[in-house]
C-alpha cells in the first residue's frame, strides 16, 4: 500500500496537495476540538459495529462475547478493542502524509510507520497520561501538522524548505509545548 502510494506520489505530484490538505485539516481539528468528554455511544465505529453485531449493555469479565437470553452477543469490551484497532489504522493512515512530507522513500515511510505503531502501543499509558498532563502538547502537535502540510504545499509549488529548518521548527514546537505545559503545571501548583 505504501509502495503504491509512493509510486502514485512520484507519478502524480498533485497527490501531495491532497495529502497536505489532510494534514492541514487534522491540524485544524486539533485546535477546534473541545475538551469535553464525548459519549462513545455516538462514536461512528461503535454505531457501525452495533449494526452488524448485537451488543450487551454490560461487561462480562474479560470476555468479548457472552450469552444473553440464549443468544450470543458481543460485550462492550469487543467494541473497545475494535475502536482501539481502528484508531491504530487511522493513526497510521494519518501519519503517512506527514512522512511523505519529509521523504519519498517507501522503505523509510513503511519502517517509520511500523515503528510508530509499535512504539505507540507500548507507550500508550505514558502518552495518554502525558496528553492529559501536558496542556500545550496537543496544540504543539497541531502546529507541527500544519507546518508539514504547508511545507508540502510549498514543495509542490517549487519552494523548498531545508530539512534542517524543518527539524528545527518541529523540535521547537514540540519542546515548546512540553516546556509551556510544565511551566503552567508548576505555576498552578505554586498557587494552590
């Protein structure tokens, strides 16, 4: 799939504009998203799964399926796993345009996505805690995605931003988001 994507990008340069727009839209969504908790029963994936598989309203230990009124039904645990797995796929699909913004080598794109997914899975607890503790990390990621999308548009029109400058901007944004978040947390602790 990635090799096909790389060949498509090399053959049809305009695909870069589509990928750049995906990154810019994702950046916008990170800024526009509100912090309020969403009801997962309204989640598209949950609703779609419930159309095809009957689901109970309760968990049955660590079981994915249980019997209710003599019928086999899925438990919410199965829906949870489905949402997590599809989120992994969405993460991989969303990160591919960002990697293509940096390189067009299919091997690097494939290996970076494999490492990103395996790293995300093993670091999930740390990342989820960090996202809730570091208030400015999500906006920093939004800035990075917006920058990469903009860089791809510039590249399409012949304006190349050097790799060193790109790396400096990405590093500054992410470290700035972490530092600002830690300062905010420190200030809030002192004020208590």
